[in-house]
C-alpha cells in the first residue's frame, strides 16, 4: 500500500483545538495513526509548533514515529520560497507560508494540507505556486484543506 506523503502545516495541528476545524483535523490524524499517510514536517512547521500550546504540540509528538518524516529547509527550498515572492504569489511578509509550500514541493510531497485559506489553500495562490513550480521544473502541487481529504479509514 502506498502511503500518501502529506505536508502538514501548523494550522492543521492547531485545528485539533479549534471548534470549526476539530473534526476534520482529528479525522486526518486518525488516518495517519492507521497508517494511511506519512506526515511531512519541515523545520518551519517545527519552529512554529514550538510556540504553540502544549495540546497542539502533543498532536505531533504522539504520532507514530514511522508516520512522520522530517524535512529540512535547505537552500533549494528557501530559493523556491523567494521565487514565490518574486512572482508576487505572496508578499515578503508571508514568507513563512511560502516556505511551507516550497518545503513540500522540494520534498516531493503528494499533498499539502492546510487551513490557511488566505495564503495557501486559495485558488489564485495555488495557481501562482504551480506556475512557478512548473516554470522551474517542479511538479504542480495538490493543496487541500483537511475537509477535502475524506474519510479513507473505512477502506483500511
């Protein structure tokens, strides 16, 4: 069984503590615990999680180690994030969001999951990210919210 490699930004972890997003966020992490997905965590996500409440940190700390892949933010990812800014997909003030998408792209994630509808899960931004990616020889990324992942647990 191919386990889907999902880049998860900080908002999905925080969603486990938010009434609006708790059901879909927890359903996704249940799928991870069942072995359907591998969660990709970048240095940027870990940096952001370090400042989050204990309950949010426990979500990623309690994931099975075999279901977590740590990915660094190397020069290639930082350069790609800068390209998103240069192409005006995002402003410099949103470089952390650009780093999330760049890290996932460079790591060849199957999917990016986020609740950030302003800067990441946004039709025009997705088109912009993918335009830059394709121009630079990367593949187009699929970017969704946890609600769109669906409940695949029934098939496991």
